[in-house]
């Protein structure tokens, strides 16, 4: 564990807490893409299949359980909570996300570290995570106005990936024979997807104005 | 053959 990875995990955790806070405090999921949240639930479930086979550390296991439970809780709220579900922007959240799932799985069948069920699903989860934010970004762009908590949620989610890139650079420099081709490449793609959002987030932050994305 | 490393990251 180094400071970059810890910072990445903490910003990731913070992003999820912000989203839960937004949903509970405002009883609204307006501006939140249920499709992105469902993709994250799939990502965590398929990546953490090793919960049952490999023990890394108490921290590792704890975080995995938190990520799976929180993503399922968010999806549950958006689908079934009697009040929250009514604020779901169904007509704006129309990204065809099954395409992302299919493409990620196909890529995992081609590019993986080892051809086994667990390794193919692990690679699948990495590829899917890289693009899982797309429905959320499309929804934000369509709705134009972004409320503060949703904006901060996306910002911290992007920050998490940026910290992980620093973590890989650090590990590459300090650990012998350290390579993370699959995670590293996907991580760069994932972070790049946030570039546009980051740009407008910083502009609004600098001007102390509400975040607006151009149509 | 080379075994994949344990995935120690989240």
C-alpha cells in the first residue's frame, strides 16, 4: 500500500458516500444514471469473485464488501425505494449499456492474464469499469445543470482513477518486475473519459458558479 | 508457464 493507492481508494469511497448522502438527504436520485450504477454493481461482483479464494488483507476484504454492498444499495434505492425511484431521470438515461457489457466481455475473452473463469471475469470487470461512467456523463450532458453533490460524486470518481495511475507509476518505479498492462491501459482510458468533465468542473469551481455542461 | 499475479488492488 502506498499513499497514492490509499488516496485512490479513499476518493473512491468518498464518491460513493457522497452519492448515498445525496440520495438519502434529498430523497432524490435526479441526475444520477441508474445504468452506470448497475454497471458498477456488475463490475464489483465479477471482480471480487476472489473474495472466496484469495485473502489479501482485512482492509482489502472490507473494502470489497463495502463496494459490493454500497453499489447494490444504490441500485436498490433507484429501482425500488418508493420515494427515490420517482425522481429517476428515465427518459434521459437511455444509453444502450448492454453494448458496453458485451464488448467488455468479448475483449476479456481475447485479452486476459490467464484463460480461467476467474481471470476472464476479472479482465471483464476492469474493461467494464473503464466505460461504466459513460451513461452518467451522457445523462449529465443531457440535463445540462448538475447539482453539487452529483458533480462532486463524478469528480471524486475521476480523482480515484487519477490516483491509481500515480500508484501504478510509483509501483513500477519501486517494485521489481511490476507491470499492470490490463489495469493500467484501462485505467488511462477510464481517466481520459473524465477529461471533458474535469475541464468544466474546474471552470465552475474557479468561477465559483454552478456546474453546467455545454449541450 | 507464468501464473498471473494475485490481484492485490481493489
